[in-house]
C-alpha cells in the first residue's frame, strides 16, 4: 500500500483564495487587514519565514509592516513597540517571530501582545480559551493541521491520536484541538517509555519532536494517518521532517510530505487569523457607532 499524500500546498492555495475574497469584501467596508511582524536578529530561517508572511499578505491584499531589531535589542524596547502596536488601529495582528535571543523572555513578549491582536494564538488567554472550547485565535500550525485533516476527509471523532512532542506552540495545542473534535489523545515525549507501543495503536500520529526521521515504519499501524510537523535541516542543508517518509509512506494510509505539507498551512492560518481580527475590529466599530 502507498499512502495518499496530503498536499498542504494545494490546500493552502484553496484557503488563500477564500481568504483573499473575504479581504476584498472587508475592504469595501473600509477596513484593510493589517499585520505587524517583529523580527529580532539574523536567524536566516526566521528571515525566510518573515519574508514569506509579508509576501503572502501582499498576495492576499493585506497591509503588513515589518519591524526589525538587532540581536542585542533590550527586552524593554520590544515591549514598548508592542504596546504601541496594540494601540495602532491599522494593525489587527501582531506577531513576534520565534525563536528570540536568550536574553529576552519569550513569555513576557507574548503576554505583552493584546489577546485581541494575538494572531499567532500563543497568548495564555487564547490558549486558555481554546482549551475550554471558547472562541479564540488558534495557534497557526495546530490550526493548519486540523484544517488539513478535515479537508482530506479524515474522521476525528473517537479516533486515537498520538502526539509525539509537547511544545507550547505545536504539541500541546494540537492535542487539545483534536480533543475538542472528540478524538482520544495521547501525548508522548522524550521521557515516554515504549513509544512504539503507543504509536502502534494510533489512528493518527502527529510527529512534532524536531528530530530528523524519528518516526519509522515500526511506529506506524498499517493505514494510519501520519502528520509530519518537523522542519529540520540535515548536514547538506536539506529540509527534512520528523518522519522517515520513504519507508512510512508504504505503511500509512495518509501522509504529509516535508516540504509541502504542514508548513504552507502555518502561514495560511496566520492570514486567516489576521482577517478574523480585522473583522472583529469592524464589528466592534459598528457596535460603538450604533
Ligand atoms: N511567531 C512565530 N514563530 C514561529 C512560528 C510561528 O507560527 N509563529 N512557526 C515556526 C516558523 N514558521 C512560521 O513562523 C514557519 C515554518 C515553516 C513554514 C513552511 O512553509 N515551511 C515549508 C518549507 C520552507 C523552507 O523551504 O524552508 C514547508 O514545510 O513546506 C512556514 C512557517 C517557528 N517560529
């Protein structure tokens, strides 16, 4: 058996078209969705992602601003800039590209962003709201995974999902999102004993460990859905996932490639969240005018 490939690029393309049409409609009401991206330092991968976010804004008719700082910027300066962006009515979404240099407290920076403009969905208010099933900005990569699964017709209710990885930006929220869809979720991580026993019973595996080729065919039950969140570089600089794609594709029922799987969905859902925030701003304006 060869797995069906879940084509993230194609799904992202469809979603972006839908978003661009909604952006046009919103513009007729006098609001152009605006995204502010804060980039600190010289990390080449971060620069690439930020450029891609800006290009996607342009492609979808959104306004974007880039605020760049050198590696040595003081945390206080970042916090002051965020406070300013929180008050800027032309900006509906604010994000600070991660990772940040070690001297800056990531959580202090995330918490400085108004939850209403936290289009990354990293603020504890949005995470908490998502956990209890309330309206919230959903973190972009987990949200992208959920959309990919739904668009590919993968049923979630009652399915056993094994999340391998427990980061705050992917592992923990993706498990919670799938739990909200009535899946049964197991979290595995670096201290989990007998990982294969857990993953072998999974209908859906979410691999988010950050280790090239970590999930092999032995981990996968025949026919399972395998979602690869890994974005690792090998010695030659080639982009690799957390899944040994070549061997797992012969066992899995569905699989996401790297590149071209989860990655393109991350920026697409960021655009969706920015549009949603701009819509919220319009609704607020209309309520105050009535
Ligand atoms: N503030 C944030 N920081 C980071 C996030 C985030 O969601 N918000 N996620 C990652 C980086 N990231 C977006 O910022 C991101 C990673 C990967 C991709 C992507 O499209 N990957 C492509 C391959 C691209 C390449 O060739 O390098 C793919 O997988 O097909 C988009 C966005 C950490 N930081």
